[in-house]
């Protein structure tokens, strides 16, 4: 191919990426639920970065434990338990916790292994036997935290992901994070109106040994539709694996995850080791949609500060809040400074993280007694 021909290809690829970026920006503001968002983004992204399979894994921003997954032509469900074990507790390249701390939030397996894909444990044990070669992983992080991970898969007959494709996906991560955050927190959310606590015991082989009726209901809501051929939803797999790490003295985060179910409820999953590789899991209703009011009570915010806090949690900018409340932008900024001071936060992102994913969710959900 001539130099002119190569330059033409480069220009066409750049134009395609620009159109795809614009389309994805529009998609994340449509108010789609998470499955529709994942499918629509996947179809659009594939125009610029071709792939054979994809997995969007939502995570709890407080612990980075998995809370749900949307898979298209991905790994067999029977392999996901082992994949979770490797991800949370065994050495491997391009782990999500590593990417979350990296300067660039995306990386290809081929680049990380110098082209020798089998240097990756998950490639040797899971991906290659399932017919996959290179993968492109990213963490979806914005100013409010990490909300999901996105993995693009290529089959054995495909070429490896290029550095340009890696850079392009990395540039999209804050946009995609914003879309996942909106779909997770603000689309069709229902209060956790159940009062019964679910209790189940998971055996060493990840089968359920014991489950009360409430746990069976929660598990049903946490299972994707149509259900995969695997026993445990992603959130439960995650807290079980982390509880085992804690039992082995290796865990560095709590075995908890806050999850929105298919029905729109929020549930808190907590794992605790109870025997030789046995883990007890508690499933209880959580009320993140009400946390803004609870934190407002806890930090004695004024009525105006409560209004502004609620609008910040919905993602409005300073000027949008000012227009909504008929205030000047300077007045809104003064109120925000007061809110940050009272709540002990230093930014919008930190405030929103505390609103929805504070580790003291149970304490904040309890209305204090007033004399």
C-alpha cells in the first residue's frame, strides 16, 4: 500500500472514532436502563473497535467488588467462578484493581504480555480454551468513582488490539462511567421495601447449601434474564470470593457490595466465612435513594443545602442548579462550600460517593432521635 493510501486509512479511522464518540455521548444521556445502555454502546463502539464478545461488569465504587454483569458472546457461564477467583485473589496482568490506579484506564492483553498471551493465567485457564485470544480491558471511572469495567474480546482468528484502539477506549471511559452511573442510580430505581433478610450458605464448590425464602427471592432478582447456566449471580460470587480472601488473611476490602436488582430494588450483600471454605451471605434491603435526606439530617444541612445536595446527586452543574433554584452561580458555590465543610467532603465526586456508597450506610439510614 502506498503512503497516500495508508494516510487515507488513518484519516478514515480517525473520522469514524470521532463519529462514534459523538454517538456514545448522545447514547449515555438517553436515560436507558443498564442492559439497553450496554447493548447500544456495544453496537456503536464496534464500528470503531471491532470485537467478538463483550462483558460489562458493574462494581460497587466503595469496594470495587462486582455487582452485576451484562455479557454478549462472552466466556461460558461455567468459567465465571474461576475468573472471579483469579481477579480478586491471584496474580495476573491487567487486573481491574491495577487499571483503576493506572494513568491510562485501559490496556490490551497482547501489549501487557508482549504478545505471549499465555503469560496471563486467565488466558491459559479460561480464555484460550474458550476460543478467545486478545482482550481489551478498561475501568469506567469518572469524578464520582469507578462504576464498572468493560472488556472487549477477540477470537483466535482476529488480529490483536492496536495502540490506537486502546487509546480510543481509554478516552471514552469517563463518558461510559457517567452513563453507567446514571443507569445504575437514576433509572427505574425503587426503594428497598422488603423487610426480610435473606440468608444463604455457599459451599466450597460454590453450590448453595442452605437458603431461606427471602434469599431465594433476592437471588432471583439478582440473576440476569435469561439466567446463565451458573448457580450464583456476580454480586454473590464477588462477596463469597472476598470473604474467603479475608479468612485467609489476604483481604484488603470489606466483603460487601451494594447492588440494584432487575426489579429496581437496592440490596446490600455481605459475606462472612463460617467454616472450611463455607461462606454465609446476608442479603438486606438498602435505601440509597433516601441517603441524601439521611445524610442531610446527619450533617444538619439547611433546607437550601438539602435542595442543592439532591441536585448535585442527580448530576446537575452549578449553572443548572442556579437556574433551577433561581439563584446566582456564586450563591450556589457558597452553599456547596458549606455542604462540603459540614459533610467533611472536598468535591462533588466525594459528596456523591458518600451519598450513595458510604460504608456507614446502616448508621446513616437510622433517623437520629431528637429531644
